[in-house]
């Protein structure tokens, strides 16, 4: 899991003095971005306090201080939320085994009511597939058992599939873009659930099993994942371009219902073929 200090340093390294209008008078610099004392001064805190904060030696940081740091570091709304989430972790210690995730009956009823015309997948907080319709399964994982999500021990994990399953990698023509998004969203989730032992295990497994995941994780990027493009090369129906969009579930805010709509007529025809085959 990530620490507040590590995230602050990664964001500090990417902000150049010139980028925020800070004069350096031509002096030699040994850091790629802002120095600690420069960031502290611009945020209105003492250099000693900021140093303790980045080194994990300060017990608390007020919302006002965090917002001031976010302003200087030019964090967006998601990054600022992540910063606050990490700051709240300082008093927490250890990991805990969470109970198996259970899809809410209303989310399952909604998925069932949509039929199989549009691919739909219900995802848990760690990216596990909690449920999918026939077309969603056929589009992304026809090589896996359709009934696998029914068993918490055997649920497909989208992050594992993206980074560790060659068939999933070959499926995505824009794999590099989607991989970056998956890592950035996984970091956001880790900030929300710092004691989740299964989430920590997943991050460790992907770090050890995929050099690409490890490199992306090291960038410190964090982002939400609500809408985007997927360009697929499906083994059965060929090229399929879809837009994914997420419906958050009020009864289970950790869970995300993802819909995939075709971007053009040929993709719509391909999805119709998949729907007929899966039926």
C-alpha cells in the first residue's frame, strides 16, 4: 500500500519551479521538481513540519494544510481526494481480511432486467467480477466459465486478467492505455481501503508478476474510472470498438455496474452476433 509521504514526493517531483513561476536564479538543483522547503513555503507551512509529514513522522495534517499542498502541487479533484485518504491512514496499522463481497439484489435485478443486448459487468471494489450478463462474458472472457462469479473463491479478477492473462492482453488493441487507467484506479481504491488485506495481496501479486504493472505503479498516478474507450480484437467477431461507462450503486457504493455501448455500426453488428451466440 502507498504512504502519504511517497505520494507527496511523487507529486513534488513532477512540479518544476518554472511551471509554477518560481525563480531559481540559475542555481544547480539536485531534485527533479520542487524542493521540500520550496513546497513548504508556497503552502504556508514550516519546512520542518513538511519534512516530518513526508517522512511519516507527523501524526496529523489538517484539511487546510492538505488543500494548500494540493493547490501548490496542482492536484486535480481525484488526486486531492486521494491525498486526504492517505492522510487519514496515519493512525491506522495492520491489514484485515475483509468478508467476501456480495452483489446487492437490486444491482443483480437491474443487470437481469437489461437482458443480453448490451454487455454489462458488475465489478467489486478490487475489480473482481461479481456478475455479468451473457454478452459481457462473451465479449471479455469467453475462455472463462460463465458461472465463475458465483463463487467468491473463483471470481475472475479484471486487474489480474489485464496484466497476467495473455488472452486478455491480446483482446485489447489499446491495452497500454487501459493498463494505465487500471493502475491509477487501483491506487485510488487502495487509498480508500488501506487495511484491505486482499487488496494489498493483489497489488503485491501484480507488482511481482508484471514489470509493466510495477513500472506504472511507481509513477504514483491516481485517477477515477467512469467512462472511456475500449478497442478490442475479439477472437470470434473481430474488431469491436465500445465506450464503457460506470453506474455507481447507491446500495453498495463499492460496486460498479459497467455498460459497454458500440461506437459504430460494425461494432453494433458484432455485439449482436455475440449476443445471439451466447443466447
